[in-house]
C-alpha cells in the first residue's frame, strides 16, 4: 500500500520527463502500491513513452501541458537547460490546480522556479542520486515557504519510495548535498576502479579484483548504515597498530586524502552555484 500521504492525493501525480530518474521513481511508487493509472508522464520521445506505458501501466502524453492538467503533484524531471521553457509550458496548469511541484534539477533555485511558475506555488527542491535506480537512493530536500507540512510529507513519500531522504536547513546547502550525495556515487566508483587497478597490478585477475573490491565496499557500507556507528569508530576497529591497514592509511594520510576530498567537494558545490547563475 502507498504511504498515507500519497494514498489521499486528490488528483494525478504527474512527471514531466521520463528519463532514468523519473523511471526509477515511477517504478518505486508502483511497487509500493500507488495505482499506475494515477500516474501521468510527459515525455517527447515516443519510444520512451511506449516503454513507460508498457512497463508500468502509467498514462503517457507527448506534452507537459497535457500530463499536468488537474495534477495534484508535478515532478519536474528534466535537465536544467530546459527547465525555464518547461515551467512556461505548465504555468497555466499550475495556476489552475495549484499542485505541489517537486524539482529534481540540479542547480535550479526555488526563486527561479517561483518566478517561472508564479509566486505562491508550493515547491520542493530535491537532489537525488543514481542509486535511486535500484531503490537505494539518497535525496536531500528543501521546501519553500508556501509548502505546508502535508505537502512536505508528500514530497518525502515520493522520494522515500526510492531510498533515504533528508530535509536540509538552508537552500544554499543544497549545493553541498549535490557535491556529497548527488555526485558521490562517482567518487565511490572511482575508488573501486583504483582498488581494482592496484590489485590487478599485483597479479589478481580483473574479475577477482573487481568482485572483491565491490563486495568489500558493499559490506562496509552496510556496516555503516545498519550498525549506526560513526565511520571513524569502524575504521579504528579494522586498524591494528603496526598492521597492514595502518600502513595503507598512513599512505593515504601522507598523500593528503582528506584535503583532496575536501577540495573535490568544494569544486562540485561551486559548480552547482555556477549552474544556478547560468540558467537564471
């Protein structure tokens, strides 16, 4: 059964954009019990529309205006580059039915969305990440002043169907969320690549190196999430004085790993700010 917040929606839940992130959220919502006929999707690509209708039983449209007419919730799952145009296309529908608008576009600020859709719109800005595709996502959310508690619950339920959600205190910190969890999967994949390459260089087959590296990261992640202990505590338990782990960690420290990670996150957050200015 869907969450109470979603089971009482007075109208359809509309997605504008039917790409990978929209597809992952639609699949998660349908699996959780939200009736597929209550979901509408606007997607200009005919093949993608057909696939969504076939795979999930949702109602599909070629235009955003058609999909959002009478909607209770509109999820904007389009690229930042086209967001202003899309908002113009649905502005009349938003004015008519006053839906909750949820945006998953990186870098687009609430003030921009309010300007393009009309002041007074209830809008939640979300930064999800790609593990939502397998139901293991991490999303940061921030709502504007027009979004009440009930609508915050609706937004949380939509994103919660595909993973963990965290409400953010200040909108400017959404750039930090983008740099941390939005871009974070790429950092993780880079680490696994590096571990794999190092093990292959020492003689392991690539298949074995990749399997061990991936399962090690998966197991460590589960320990961190399911055990509830700080990462520093778990790291210390693996590290015996004078042992192999200590030798490796000392090498990381000598190479300035922490400082490098801090600079990388700073660079990603700065780019988020630049994107907002670019699309304003």
